[in-house]
């Protein structure tokens, strides 16, 4: 007898046609070229053992290192339904014990370096002809293959996980809203776990879902998601409650038929058969949920998946908190800007806003040969309202005047409150004198209509002065002075509309 392969079990090579002996050579040859697939290895085994052992089927079951469960792997031929039960019987005997036999089947432990990676089940009419040393060789070579494939899968998984975390950190620093951060997390989670679909929802202070969006789904499903979720209480979802009970831990469900889900919720709307749900956390608590999963069928999640989901959730918490902070800062800045450029009583642009906008419009008109008109107006009889009805009624009247002015203007025109009962209107759509006067007269008529102020009818008039650019002024200050002069002449004349005219030599 001679030994084939260093460190391998001794195999008696009795003749060149001994298929069991030659099987070892075949397995060594294929493994020296590359890391083969398990299916390829089973095909080689079946090819050599079909004759001497009448082999009809060969199945590999892999062992999950996290929970010790067996999962079906590659199969060659028609495997029997009870193969996984026989595979499990291997663990009831010592690691070095002979293969477990059951009629025309035998189960071989796939073990290397003191670690069991799976079980091989062989089915054949003459399976008792399988020599023990050949079974040991097959087991060792398949275990080596599983170990190499697992190492490669681990490497790819770690690389993908690192890329996910790095991408989240890089992109998350640019997220300016919680909605954007949520979509980013949904997309990144789906890519990390290579799921088919993903979605995100956010909750408001009352615990109701205020935002829902899908990632990588059709428009009809996305629209249905919004209809089904917006306004619903997040706590009505069993998945949400499970995450809350687990202190924000991700939830991984391999088969939704064995889980409780909300009717019309994430899982049903996305038509998922398996899913991963991850809470979106902030310093104040949960603000939403990301879910990704597959619609094509159940999925077997691993402890490694759970660990990555927990890591992504922690990174996501920082992204959401940062986005909330930036969003609050933007809102605060926007409010400060609004206050700086708007009148607090009427909400209209103020003098600063008007002057900056008018300066830009004048510059544009100078460059293009366009025209502008500035209307300044002062209410007639406003003091009487303040004195007879009260200042609160005067404030309400100013607000009503502002609304009437805004509703009467066209796009690009600007109405501003300059202070007291004085307003300004910038007509920026190339008006000539006729168009400017016509607009002013319409505004005057509208302002003179009665107002309902706290159940009382109030009437005021208006004095409106008009100045034109470039006919009567060559700059914004000159335009303002011309309109102001025309307004005061109109007021001295009893109100109405007056167009400023350039001075003529006397």
C-alpha cells in the first residue's frame, strides 16, 4: 500500500481502475488549481462513487457557528427529505467516531483543525462499500473547501461592512435633514445586506408616522407606503414594539410567516418574505425605523448579520443626531434671516429687503434696458382708526392691508412695509407710465374697500406716489425720493394716485 497526498489518510491503491482510490487524487488536483465550489466537489465524488457504491445523491449541510443549526447547502442528485435529520445525528456521537449509517445512507462529519464545519450525507445502493479511509478523505477535502470558502466569504463580508460604515460616515456628514439621513441609512443598509427592497419612516412628537419613503421600489409601491403609514401610530407595529422591548436592538426575521406584522405596514406593503428592521435613534430616543428585506423568499440571517446591523444602527444614531442638529441650525438661521428681512406685524418684506431687491432690479434694468416703477403709499385715516377703535384694531387693519396688497401683485413684484402705515410696491415687469398708473389705481380702489375689523366695518383711504426708472430716476435712491415726493403731493391733494414728473426748467 502507498500513501497518496502528504498528511492525508492512507488510501490503498490496488489498481488504476480503483475509483475509490483515485477519488483522492481527483480532489487534490482540483483544489491545487483554485478554491472549488462545494457543488463541483460533490460532482467529483459522485463521478467516482457511482460505480463502486451505487451513489445516487450527495448533500452537504453547513453548520452555523453562532447557533449550531444546520442549513442545506449544495446537493448532487435527488436528496432525501430526512437527510438533515441524519446529518444531525452525527453530533450525537464523538467527533472521531465512524460515519453514521442509516440504511442506504451515511453521514460524514466535515471537520478540520478541531472545528466541525458541516455534514456530508451520501446515498447509494451499495453505500456499505464505501471504505472508511475514503470517507475520511472526502470529509477532510470538503471541510478544507468549506473553510476556504468561509474565509473568502468572511473577507468579502468584512470588506462590505467596512465600506458601508465608511460610506455612512462620509455621506452622513453631509445630510442636512432627518429625512435625508433616514433615506441614506435605508439605502446603505440594503446595500450592506444585499436585500431587494428598503424603506424608512420617521415619527413626530406624538408618536405618529409623519414621513415614509421607499428606496429601490416602484412608484406605485412607494405611493402605497405613504398612504398606508402616514398618520399611523408607530407603536401599533409589532416590529416597532419588539425593537422598543429590546432597547433599540435590530430585529431580523428570516420568514415573515412566522412573525407578527402590522396589517398594511412596512412588511405587507413592500411584500417582504424576510426582513431586517433597525431603529433610528437620537439622543432623545427613537425617531423612526429603517427596514430592508427580500420579496423573493425567506432568508437565513446569521449572528454576523445581527452584529453588523447593530453597528450600522449605532452609526445611524450619530448620523440622525447630526442631521437633526444641522436641520435645527438651518431653521434657526432661516428664522433669523426672515426676521432681518421681514416686518414682524404683517410678515411682509421690510425696508432692508425692499432696498436690496430694488438695487438688484435697478442693476438688471440698467444692463438690459428694462424699466421699473416704485409705488409708495400712505394710508389716509389710519390715525383715526387707532384713536377711535384702538391700537389692536390698527394692527389688525395693517395686517389686512398687507394681505390685500400681496394678493393684488404679480410674480416678481415686491410689496414691503416701510414702517407705521407706509408701504412700498416695486413693479419689476418692465412697466411703462400707463401700466404703473393702472396698477396703482387698482391698488387704491382695493384699499378703499371696507374692512371687517373685529366685527366692525372700517374704511381708510390711500395716497400713492409713483416714480419710474429710468425716465424719472437713474438710481434706487433717486427712485425712492421721486415716489416719496409724489406720495406727499397726493396726500396734500386729498389722496389718490399721483405720478411723479421730472422737474422742468421754469
